[in-house]
C-alpha cells in the first residue's frame, strides 16, 4: 500500500461511513497480513530452493560422471546403469543433435522427451554449460540436467521430484493456515490497538462537545502521556485556558468600559436636558454648560478611541512585524509632544533596531510620553532616552505611590490622585499589550529626586555598531 492509497483510505470524504477507529484497525490488520504473507511466501520459496538445490547438485554430479566416462571410453557402451521414472533413482538418456535417443537402444525403455534446447546442447561443444529443464511425463515431475558429450551427443540425467512437490504443497497449506490465523489475530489486535489509540481522541472529542454544548471552559483533560496525543491534550487545555482568560478579560473590559462610559454620558444627558428645558438660561451659564458638553464629548471620544486601540492592539491589525528604528520613532514622538504641549522634552538616543509593528510601537511610545506630560510639573523638563532596546521617560511630577506601582499598567486603573484629571486609565494598558506582543517588558518606578520613570524594553536585533557599519556601506555605495 503506497502513500497515495493510504491518504485515500484515511480521507473521510472517500469513505464517509467508516469510523476512524475502524480505519486504524483495518490498517493494522492489513499491515500485519501483508507482512505475514510476505514472510510465508519467502519461507516457501526458500524451502523450495533448498530442496531443489540438493536435486540439482545430485544431477550435476551424475552428469559430470557420465561426461568424464564418455570422454574416457570414447563411446556410449558401458554407460552406468539407469533407473526408470517409476523408480527413485536417476534416469539417464543419450541423444544426438537431431534428437534421436542413442541410449537406451531398446524401444521399450523409458524415453525422455527431447526439445530444441536439448538438441542444441548435443550440437554444442563439450565445454558448453548445458541446460536445465523440467518435464512432466505420465504424471511424474522430472527435473532434467543436459550436458554435451562431444561428437554431436548429449546426456540427459533426470530425477523425479514429486515427493518434493508434495512436501512443498503440504508446507504451503501449513503456511496458509498460519497466515490466516495471523491475519485474524492481527484484526483482533488491531481492534484493541485502535481502541487504545482512539481513547484519548474520544476524551478530547467529549471535552470539545461539552464546551460547545455548555459554553463552559473548565473541561480540561488529564495529561498522563508525553507523546503526540499528550501534546494534543496539553494544547487543548492551553487553548481552553486562553479562551477562559480572554472571556474573563472581555467581560472585565465590558464592565469597566460601561462604568467609565456612564459618567460622561450622564453628564452629557444632564446638560442637554437642562439646555433643552430651560429657555431662559443666563448666557454665562449656557456658555459654561456648552464648554462642559465639549469637554465631556472630547473625553468620550478619547475613551472610545482608546477602547478601539486596546481591542486592536494585539492581532487585530494587518500591519506586519518588521524591523523598526526605535530611536527614530522616539525622536518623532518627542517632537510631536513638544509641539502639542509646549513642555521641555530632552531626548537622548542611540541607534537601535527592534522587531515590532511600527504604528503600534509609535502609539506605545506616544502614550508613555503623554503620561509624563500629564504629570510633569510646569517648568520642569522631561527626559527621554533610548539605550539598546530600552525606552525610558522620566518626569518631575508627584511620582507614583508604592501601592499603585503594581497596577499602573492595568486597564482602567487610575490612582486616587489621577481621578480628578482627564484620562481613561487605558493609555499604559495599551503600552503593555503592544510591548507584550513584541516580546518585551514594561516598567514603572519612582525617580530619585521626585517624579516617575516609565518605559519599556524590547530585545534589540541590531546594535549601534552594526547600524553605523551598514550606514557607512550605504553611503559608500
């Protein structure tokens, strides 16, 4: 059975009514059957060759003896006695090149049939190899050796091999019975093997059907093996764990988002109702309320934008991961923040290339810089640095409370001091998600002398010396 036939056999579209367990059992039984038949056939042919080799050796010895005797006597008289086909010895017959039997001379004697092959041997030189043939005479199977005697003669020496044929037939019958028993046993063992092999798959199928039916993601499978099926079970458990975590994160995101959206929506609805109900509102009060509406609308817009960014930060974009100059990205981000906020931002970078999605990496760096601009004290400078794959932003604000440090990158987390300031608590969460996907780490720590130090670190793919060397080569070329 070749590979294409195996693929056809295991293709469920070809045999839709056959279960996978049955396919394995049939394949196991078929493989053993082929092996048994090959071994039985090989044993039969080996036994046949061994038995016939003994007969051929005896015929060769007899023919060689007659050939030497004829060479010494120079004629056919006095040849060794012969035995007829009905006996258990050898039958000897001398022919000429025309096929006429010279010895025995009696017409009542046993005569072997003469074919063109034997006549050709008689016509050949005494040094030719002769021929070996098989005849059936009166129901007797004869094995014949013909050698030249010279002078246009040849001797045919034959021996019946019916006893060998009977032994081989009995041996073939025994092999057939044994092969049949082997195939039946292989089918039984194949069924047991298939049942044992498919049992882990059945457990996996039951777990998957349970999840599909109940939507419960706690149907894990016990992994008690380390082969391919064990790896499959472990992968299934990991998938369920990831799905459970993803569902939990989605539910938490929805809960937190609904909570954060409720405040600006309530304020918008209240102000709009007042404006629509009160026709005679003081112009200054109307202007204040419109300004509040504008602020709340801006906050709502920013919140929705950050929610979309958070939802698409990992795996939700078609942007490919590529080599990115982290230092160039940081310089652009710092310059944009400097123009937008008017704050003093000092940048110190060295050339470095990392693997990331360019737009998302830029957004992560922008969020870190914006966070520093929000907390930095007026008149103080913000320090931005890139060394290797480490991006770090230091501000001179109130700093981060030690109790808040473990949570600054959580979604919607806002410290008590930040709740009175604009923001949604999603900026640094987006940073963490982007950097985690890029294989990096985030950090937030207190800065000596006051303020905070926030940033991330991504493994660098090319360092300063390699980039400088590449740029020199490009400049020369």
